[in-house]
């Protein structure tokens, strides 16, 4: 059988019929499906494929190696005559589905290349590098980057690009390895990518993960390789916003004015959000009125901030008037607009109106997302209604996030309803989500509250075996440190 990848690649991959079946099993079962993708008959088929995969891949397909270097497959694929397409999107999504297990992801990455003669492109490499960086496997990530440069040979099919190094910046800085991120920027010279775009990506990563002082020193110091422009100032302003240093935000905004920085709509949007989040929504509204006087045309992002501020300072009805004004001016709302108004309605106890707006969203070409449903979950107070909406959310194709499960389990646990807690827990596992520390703690707290100590201890031990940090609980015999109140013995 011959595999031909999409994206215009000229090379073909020849594999045997049996190996193609294993690939189909691997990709269909292990790629995280979108909610609503499988019917009940499909789920039965997936279970069947899983049993076949477990027996087949454990015997011959799983490489069992977490090394980046290539190895020739002992079982060379044979030639057949059927033609199928093997697209990079599916492979990339399969790699991403192993986001919480870097070894498994790398096994698959190597397996699909060695067994299937699949040629990775820049996207599949970048996804793998992102997962490695998430688990601090930076040496392996660099090995992949070097391998990319060798595979690309200048044709761009799998060469490292700015997105590759943006991922490295993000992973280094999120681990507070600032010096390493700066060294990465300097190493980009080896790949002919050390330019202003790379520098801005570095500054953006530093600001995103609260290393604003270092970012400011890099781009505004004497040795800065590029002149700071409005875009750079916006990044720094957003960085102070991320840190919650409100007085510093105000000082920096005033400094921008003194230096004559040409503030754009993005600058105003950031500062309006700062004023709103710092507990001064009326100042956001005041700045909005100033912008209107100056003839600055707002986009949907700026309107969303002002709608939120007006809802907090003047009430949801005033916010709704601004929403209608926005429509009259030809500015189309997005999902954040609807989420903002729905949250304001829910917080005001106007749940029915919020439901009406939810029903209108698809008709307006705006699909609800997980945040839309979080707005309802935070305000509803009947378990049956919450579970019903949770099912509607899943059937509508919206996949819950881990914090969705934790929110619902914590809420049901506080109310003393254990059955809904386990319904959500089982649904989480059914969707292929591995519980994190917050999910385990929510379940254990619910069990302890109901006096089910032995079952709670079982999950507590399971949690510790996985290397997750658990809360101190006297009921489970977990003692506090002497002289402290939070630590474990």
C-alpha cells in the first residue's frame, strides 16, 4: 500500500496492508476526537479497535524508545497497490493528544516516521517540541530542531521557523529560565532567523510569563538591538497588567504619553482593561468617552472591554445598550461579547435572558465555547439543571476543559451531592482527560465530606503514586508540619 501525504509533498510512503490497519487503529483511537464525533456504533468500533491495538502494537508497533535519533525499522514495509492519503493534520493532532505524556508522544512521533516512512513537516515537529518543552526536556527539543534543519534542506517542508523558536521562548520563560531563552535568541543566528520578529517574540514571551523587568531592560536598554516602537510598549504595558502591578501600569501609561509614543487602539484596549480589572470600571468608561471625542474607531476587542466595564459600573441594561450601539455601527460581536453579557446577566440573576442570548448565538454566526457555559455553571444552583446543560454542551461539540470538571466536582461536593461528582469524574475519563491534582483534590474533598474515608484514601494514594501534590487532610491521617498550617509531614 502506498501512502501519499497531503500538502503537495512529492514523496510516497509504501506500507503493508497489516501495517496500514495498525496505523488506522492508532490514529483513530489515540487522536482525541472532537466531542460529538462518534455515534454509539462508532464508540463500539473504537473499543474493538482498542483491543486490537493493545494486542497488536504491544507486540510489534510500539517502538519503546524515547530517543530522538532515527532507527530503521526491522520490518520493512512491503509494496501494495492501494492508494490512501495520510495527512499531516491528523498526525499533528495525534501528537497533541499526548500533551500530558511526552514519552508516549515521542514514541508515536518516531513510530509514525520509522514504521510508515512518514515525513514530518514543521507543524508536527513544532507540536512535538512544545510537548518536550512542557516537561523541561529541552535537550531532546534541541535535538529535534537540529534534525528539522537537516530534514528541511532549505525547502521549508520541515525547516525550523519563527514559530519553532517562539515555542522554545514560551517554554523556557514559563519555566523561569530567562537566560536560556535569551541564549536561544542568540542561537537563532545559526538558522538565519535572528531578526526583529524573533526579538519581538522573545519580548512577548517574557511579558506573557511575568518577566517584564528583564523584557524592559532588553528592549529599552542601551544595548537593545532594535528601537522600541508602539508594539513593544504595548507588550510591556500588557506585561505589567499580567503581573497586576496597577500603579506601575499607570506610571508606564503616563511615561508613554510623556515620550510621545503614538498610542494605537491596542494600547487603549489594554489600558481600559487594566482600569476595569483594577476595580475602576468607571475610569474605563471615561476613557472610552475620550476616545469617542477624539474620533478613534473601536473594534470588537475594545467594545468588549467597555461593555464589561459598563456592566460593572452602570448595570447590565446599560451594557446591553452599548451592545446594540455596537451592532448599529456595523461592528460584529464575537464569542467574548456574548460571554461578557451572559456573565453579567447570570450574575444579576437573569438566567432566562442569558439562555435566550445563548440560543441566539448560533443564529448570529457565533458558536458558544467552554467559557460561555462556565458563565452559567458559576451561577446555577440546581444539580439537575447543571448536568442537563453539561450534556447539552457536550452534544453541541464543546469539549470541557480540566477546570470545567474541577469546577463542577467542587460545586457538587460542597453541596454534598456525591453521585453528580462521580458522573463528572467518569465523563472526564471517558473524554480521555487524565485527572490533574485539582481534579483529584475535588473528588477526595467530596468523599471526605460524605465520610467515605477509605475510598478517599485510595484516591489520595493513587494521586501520590502519580507524583501529584495532595492537600493535608487530618481525616486521612495527613499531619501538618509543626509550627505551620499548610505543609505535609
